[in-house]
């Protein structure tokens, strides 16, 4: 039975529906989802028939059931009796679409946590983009295979040290546990200490069980040199790049990781954190670019059809300091600067100086500053397919520039 109330769709029970010739059996999964969310996330028009409504519901229900099953499989919490002294944190469902599939996360409202009681340390480092570029230069120069893996529901592997209580999720409520609460055992998404607990878990596994060593100045860059078998792992939260001096070594490491965590093998690295990676093994060249990310920026700020520009900034900087009409808050000045900053940080050093200049006016931008941002976006539009090739000469420069990584076996290849 499906009930529509105001702006919500309430699913109480769907049984034995036929969808595209296949049988779908879903029972007793209470669900409350905003109706507008369906239309905005799936980009479907307002449905006019019952099959259209069922298609949209089923699209999201599979994502919800996958997340709830993952919660159960990882034994994320136990249901306990509630008492007056417990501080209970609420939670919610977060919906997104990734690669055409529904991605649903059950997220705790971590902003309700209290420091010193619910959490203590929250710092969790990630690998720097300088180290990622050095890693890719190493892969290109020595013609090493580089694969990518993704940890499924990574944060749910981290174990909590504190006692944290959360309200029972709608999909887990029964007549027996009504009025009870969840005591969390795993680092649910949204908790302030969740990234740190996950990093500590995988770091101990890599260093203690798999005998990897973390670089001194890059704690998320791991290496292992054992019996002439060399492996390097780049870790950015739940995304991993793995390079080795032979295919068999890579396969062995991937099996070791999959034995401990639920992993997704993405094969040869082609896209990492929005960075597109293409290789030409014949010319011993590896190229990185952010063309897809640049297109998304242009679409976000409605500049995909703008006329291109040959330079990112005017040579006359006096116009930026002159008094002009204050910019309305309707213009996404800060958002555009943040998006361009990610481009400049990773693969586009040619726009680094204009972004640094324009970022100084985020607190009180003017119309002249917005014109400068538009010019930079038009420059990105014209040059969004620019790439950074990684060849032998660049590789040597990177090794000299990032010597502080202290990877001891690099000299082994010389």
C-alpha cells in the first residue's frame, strides 16, 4: 500500500510487483521520502501512471535495502533499552545518484555530538595531490601497472571507542523494540570521528598484517619492498591506487585487501578523485586532466555555452581594487572560487594565480570581481581539455621536487 500525504510518499508494504517482466519481492520496509527529491534526483517528469510511480519507487528502494543490509551485515549497532541519562543522536537518509544508480546512506547527525563525551580526536589525514602526481610519475616512468580499488561502505569498518546512542532507523522499527535506541559499535557516516576510526583500522591492517610502511611525511602513502616485490598504495579515504612491479604482485595485494574488506575492483586506474588518467604505453606517457570536472563546473555556473577566452585574467589588476557596485548575494562567487581552486590545486597551475587573487575578495566581492570570475570560467571552457603529460623528464623533476616522501626503494631502480 502506498499513501501520499502532503509532500511525502509513505511506503508501508510492496509485495510481489512485476517490473519489466521480473518479480520483485519487498516486505515490511517502512520508508518516508520527500516527493520532490524523486523529481530532482532522477530528473523524471511528474509521473502520470502507476507503473511510472513504481519505477521511481523501486529505483530508490534498491538503494535503501542495500544500505540497510550493509548495516546489518557489519553489525553496526545493537538495540538496547533507553534510559533518562542517554543522549540519543538522530539520524536520516541521504540520497544521491552515482553512475546512474541510486546511492543511499544512513547518516547520523553528528552536529549533535558533544566534544569530550561523544568524541575526542577527529583529525584524519588524506594523501596530498603532490604525492598523487609523484606516484603517477613513478608509474609512468617505470611502466608499472596501476589498478584502482574502492572500499564498499568504508566507514562502517571503523570501530567506536565511545558509547554513542542513536535513534532506531525506520527500517528497523518493530512492535518489540518501540521506544528503544541503537548503541553504535561501528563508525556510522556522519559521526565526527568516523573518518579517523576508519583510517586507524585500515592503517593497522596495512602496517601490521600486510607489512606495509607509511611514508614519513605522507601517512596515506604506503609501500612494501619484499623479495624484489614492490608495491605502492595511495589511500584517499575509501579510494586506493595500487602499483606494483608485476601483475602477479598486484593481484596478490588485491586478494589480501579483499579478504579483509568488501572491495570493488575497478581495474586499471582511469579516474581518481575527478582526475582522468590516460596512458600511452607505446610512448611511455601518462596524462592527467580534469576535463570532466571542468565541464561540471561550467554547467553548474551556466557557462557551458560561453565564448572562450585566451587568458585567465586581465593584465590590468587595478580594476579589481577600484570601488564598484557590490555583488548581490544571488551570484555564487564563493562557490565558483572554491570549484576553480580545486582545478588549480590538482592539474591546472595556469589558473592558480588568478584564483589566488580573486579569493581575497570572497568576503565582499564586487561586480568587477564577478566579471573576472566569468573570464576565468571562459578560459577554462576553451582549455578544459588541456592535459599534463608525465614523461621521463617530468618524472625526474617530480622526484627531485618531492624527495621528502622518503620512499627508500626509489633508488633501487636507478
